[in-house]
C-alpha cells in the first residue's frame, strides 16, 4: 500500500476563527465516516493566527475519484456548508479555500 501525503494551506476570515475551531472541536460522526470511506487518514489541522495548515494521508488507489466521491456525500456537503464560509479565498490560489502544498522536502517515517 502506498501512502500519498497531502498538505494544504488556507486563510480564515478573522471573525470566523473561533467558529472554525468550534466546528472542528466537535466533528460529526458522518464526517469521520466519509473520511474513512474515502481513504483519508491521519488528518490534522494546524492554526497560526488566521493561517490554516492541513495534513492528511491518502491510502486509496484513485485520489481524484475518491475526492470527487467525497464531495457527493450529504455529510460532507453539510460540513462544508459550515466550514467553507470561514475561509477567505487565499491569494496563492485566488479561487479556492485551500492551496495544495506541492513539494514535500522531508519525511522521517
């Protein structure tokens, strides 16, 4: 099994930081199940001021298909209806909430 490591950068609206943290303090069981069913593991989110760094590992065989499938789940759509409005469109990728971190420069298993 190969693991794909994914890092994402995002920027929260200052007035939404507390709401975003509260959402993630109590993730819904449906959200957790969607992540599991779409092969997302070791999901971590880090916050520095209004900057968000997310990391997860993908253990499936077709990342694009699983991410498309993830977006079809009602539990994920519901989650995004609350979490996406917390984000600014980030300057690195102006039309999305998160920017993929492309280059992994170190990994120590």
